[in-house]
C-alpha cells in the first residue's frame, strides 16, 4: 500500500441479542489489497449455502475517481474471519448484494451501477457458480448490455438510486429496501428510503413500489453529522412480523427504524384497504344560489357534538368573495337534518372586514371548535385583504350554542402583527397548568401556551415548532392542523393537512404525547386520504381535501372536510386503525 497519511475506512463487526444494543466491536474487513487501499465501505451481507458473502465498496484511488470506486467481496464461513476476498466489478459500482436464495437454479445479485458516473442504475445479474461473481470477462459482457438488466426505479432523470439492504424473501415477492435520492445533482437533494416488491421468479418484474419515502431525514442525528441530511439503508431483519431497517444517519451513526411487514406488503401489493370511507351521499353541503352569502362556495367545516347531534359551522363564500360561517346539523353524522338560511357568524372587526378590492378575498375563514368547561371557543382565520391572515378567537356559552343564540364574544386576533398565521385551535385541556394553542406559521405547525383563556391581542408570538414538511413526501411543502386533537389513551390524535410538490392537499395523522403534546410519538408515512372523487378534484381550488372538524363516536371517527374549496364532505374511519398507523 502506498505510504499516504490517510485514515481509510474499515468494516467493523459487532454482536447484539436484541438488535439494538451492540457489543464486542472489532474490525472485520480492512484494506489489504491495492484495489481497496483507500478504504472499505458500506457492507451488505448475505448468507447463502453455508457461506457469508459481504460485498462492500472498495476504493483504489485518491483523490477519489469513478473508475477507482468498485465492488469487492469478502467470503467467510462464520462471519468472524475472512477466508478469501476478491475485486468484483471492473467498472464503477457500489451497494451489491446477493439474493439469499437461488432463483431458477442460479445465484442472483443486485447492485448499483455507475453510481459515481451517473446516471446510476440498479441492475440484476445471475451466476452459475460463486467463482463467476469475480470473473471480469463475464462482467464486461454483462455491462455491455446493461440496459437489459436494470430496474426502472428512478422517477426523474435528476434522481439517484442505490441498493439498500439484501432483498428479503416474502410469499408475495422479494422485498428490496433501497435509497432514492431526488435532485441528486442539486444542493437541494433529498435522501429517502423506499421499498419495492420484485417477482420471486423474475426480480426484474416490479410488483409494486412505494409512492413516497418510508424514511427521510427528520431527527437531529439525521440532519447533522459528517455529511448532513442523509438516511441510507444497508440492512434489514425480520423479527416476529416486524421489519427492522438499519441505516446510516448523516454518515455518522447507525440507526434502526421498524414497521409491520404485513402493512408494507399490503401497500406494495395494492391489497391495503383505504383507511377512510367516504359517505356515498357526499357532498353533504353544497352552495345554495338563492342564499347570496353562500352562493359561491361552502367548505372547511368545524364540528362539535352536543345532545347526540353533530353541529357544523362551515365557511361560506359569496360571489364577492366574502367569507362567513353557516350552520348545519346531523344526527347520524352524515345526513344533514337542519341547515340555517342565514349566516351565524359574520365579519365585524377591522381585521376581518374587506379593505381591498370590492371582490377581493376577505372575512372569516376555516373555523375550529373546542369545548372547555361551559364555553365553546372558536379559532378562525381573519383576513381583511390587506394585512396578512391572522388567528382570531371568540367564544360562546354552550347553552347559547345549543339554543342557537349566536351571542359570540367580541373576537380578537392573537397572532403577532404582520405574521401570516392560520389553522389554529385550543387544546381542550390544560397542559401543566396552561392552555396549548396549535397554529401554523409559514409552513410549520407550531404551539404557544397561555395560562388563561382571557387572551390579549398579539400574544401568540413564541411558536414552538411541533413538526413541519417532509421533503420528498406527500407533505413536502407545508402542513397545518385539520381538526382539534382527540384525547386517546395512547396520546393526542391530531389530523393534519399536508401540501405536496404537486400542490394537492392531503390528510395525515400524528400522535402527540399526552403530558407534553409538543413531543411527537408517531406520524403517518402515507396520507390517510387524498383527493380521489370528482368533487374533490374539481372546484374553486382543485385537488383539495381540507378538514377543520372531526368527531369520535365510540370507535368511529367522522371527518368533515372541504372538497376542492367548493363543497363539504364527510369520511369515516376506525379510530383504532388510525392509532395503529401512528403508534
């Protein structure tokens, strides 16, 4: 080896009984040959026919060049001592591993080709015997026909894909966890961990794949390290139906994430039932041309249950784009039994009365209701067309609400001046002696606390971040709360809306800690529902589902939402099923 003062990478070995706590750390593979003299990196290991094959990235040049970054393999009988090692690929490649079973009598490998000389590809090769794995002539012949061997996993030409872990055999197909990196050639590149299911007999045939990443950088240890904002999978284990994914975080630490294998397979095979069911009678509320105040649009309803009926306050818009709130009631949660002919709440303060063009947007928008004691508090977005939208709060006694005596308190705006602030509610219980206010500033869901319900103008100015968008996922641009959270034995269940790169509005769920709701226990990787029907895809704003209210009856969750900013729909789901998705 050349005498250069470097510290080349080595491959370590450690053991664990529980898959989380590791001990007996020692070096397993270190540079010995000229073709690996500057480092051995990123191992993938497969046990096949009583031998362990550990494939790794072998670095032979410094400074690093594509042609000097290739795949090596170490063969071991016991995973304690290497009996032989070989240079595998004569061309630029990384992240190779063997399938743990022969396929139609042949050894099969999957690898990432041209990773440092893009465009990269994930490809498959078959071997008659182990010695063919390091046969250069056969590799050269295979490489000349590379397009025949690749998997079409990149969504765009700017993407990078790399093999993650050794494929896992399931009855439905070979499960491959892999790295999908968007905008790879840009400073805005996004690392994600995805999954694809391959046919058992022909792994070049894709049965199904994830639409969004399973994991992206979210935690501090994934954001900061030697190389920032990286999650990179290299191993999986199956333990009693739970899939454990081992990955590198920011090229600094090794981490583990877990999920139910059956849930992932149901997504990949298309067998997963939709988490929510839309009411066949949707939309349950539509504009009424004879009522000027709601002639254009009705949408984004708040909901609260009193006296075995569910009461809706919905946003209604007139032809001159002034928003007010209308009232409707349902006893069974789906069929409307009463609807007022006049609005129950209208703009009355300077911060919500029209100050712009006569047909410019203004008024009271997107209400949320929380019952605290004998009063009902309503947070809503106030907008006068000139100043940024702000959160306003008012309240009414339960008795007056029940009797439809709309004696609302004078509203105040609690948002800081000149800050765009929306999507707010009050948690219905004190948290450590204070009331928690959830709201959205810019693209993030935030929290502020108040020791009293006697609010003062502009008092919400701290903004403790709860969570924000996730790059590369369905909620990549912005998030905001949907309905006020529901208290469950597992935590506060929060429905939220997310906007993706396609600018569509979808709905997800998060579980917040009971004692400290600023702490997230879990968050859905996939939306629980998204625009699918014509009334959700076409309207004032296309491709929108936007809940502001939800009600729990026994184990049934009723979700009331605005559809395409035009009508109101309702969807139902099992509360326990949603909790399983976020625990």
